[in-house]
């Protein structure tokens, strides 16, 4: 009778689709990123003092204590292979790194890396390191991933829908149907989180900057890069139509600014990631006055998107 009544009054109960789809147990993805970060340290890349990289050697040293001499030697060989190859490339933009990351994120943990369609030298390094990583680091990294994800659940449930409504309204673009995929890894790269081709998004759970509400902010930030092509095309057209110079850094500055403002609508005391990380003290700082003067009024509903995009470029 209850079922009949529900049909008669047309009552439909629907669950809201997820905003994000998290993957915390990607063994190969976690190993790949750990070797990538450690390889950047060994190769003495410019970013090795950054927060998202600087803690990796201490983490490695702790795990090395549990290994035999032969295991330590094999592990160092794998790190050196990355240091001489992929770790010298930029994970966000270089297709060689992306091809490996995209392959390993889909790989079952019981597969050999050699069976994946990736560079032979990289597959060899991963296969050499895999049993050692399982023994010395993977249990702790997987636990950190799960703990981080658990810590995100309540704030996402509480604030996620409002944040999603804010950013989709601001950008006038639809969110990915079914939720944006987020690959969770103990380590990722110098920024602590990144997004790249084909909706590949990775967040580092051991990065201090990705904890608490900043973890929510940075995950939204990286997912908003799904609109880069559309926003850059819109900015470029407006620049050309008005004989203005197009700066491809502007869209990234807009994301930093928008996610920070979105977070302040749900937690007024929140200090945006861009301020904590000193983003406005670097190259993007030149955009800050225009964002305050023209983008904030748009976010407050006082002007149109095209008017704001034009004003940002004048």
C-alpha cells in the first residue's frame, strides 16, 4: 500500500550525485608518485625545498630502516631511474609523465608494471620497487590516504553542495556528471596536488597544506581546471575583440581567487590557500588588484561574466 501511495502522489526520492569520486587504494599510482618525488630530490630539482616535497626524504629514511641491504640497494636503483628520467619532467604538463600516471592509476595491484603500456625503463623501476614499497611504506601511505579521506567527509557533506553551486554559478559551466575523479596519493609532486589531461587529478595526503578545509579548497581548485579550455577561449576572444593582450596565467589566478572566496562564504574566518601559500606574492600577484576590483563584484552578482572578463584584461 505504501508503494502504491508513493506512485500515486508522484513522490520520487533521489540521492544527489557525488561531487567527487575518490580512489585511495591505488598501489601503483602511490608508488609511482613516491618515486617521482624522491627522484626530484635526488636530481636536485628547484622545488625540493617546497612543503610538498621536503618531507619525502625523512619518510623514506624511516622506511629504509626496515629493509635489508639488498632491498635498500634495489630501492635506490628505482629512485635513481626516476631521477634520471621522469622526475626531471613536469607531471602536470609533460605527456610522458601523464602516460605513465594514467596507466598506473587504472592498474590492478596484482598486475606487474611490465604488463602495462608504459616505458620499459619505468616499468622495470616500478617492478623492482614494488615488493619493497609494499613492505616499508605502502601500509602507512594507504592508512594516511584513508584517514585523509575520512577527514574530508563531514566538511564535504556540510559545505560541498554550497561550494559546488558557487563555482558552477561563477564559471557558468556544468560540473562533471557523476562526480570528478580524485586520485589520492601519499605524495604527488611539488605542488602537493595537480590536475592534468583527461580529468586526471591527484591530491597528496601527506602534504601539510592539504589538511582540513584547505584539503577541500585545493580539491575544488584542481577540479575547476576542467574548465580551463572554455575559460581561456572566452578570455582570448574578448582580448582579441578588444585588442588586448591575453595572459594565460589569468585563468589560474581566477581559480585561486574564486575557490578562496567560495570557502569564505561557508566559513567566513577561512584564510584562502593563495594567501597562506604566498601566491599573490609571486607572478600571479599582478592580477590581484584587478580580481579585487572586477572579479569580486561579479562573484557578488553585481556585473556579468563577460563584463568581468573584459575588465580583468584591461
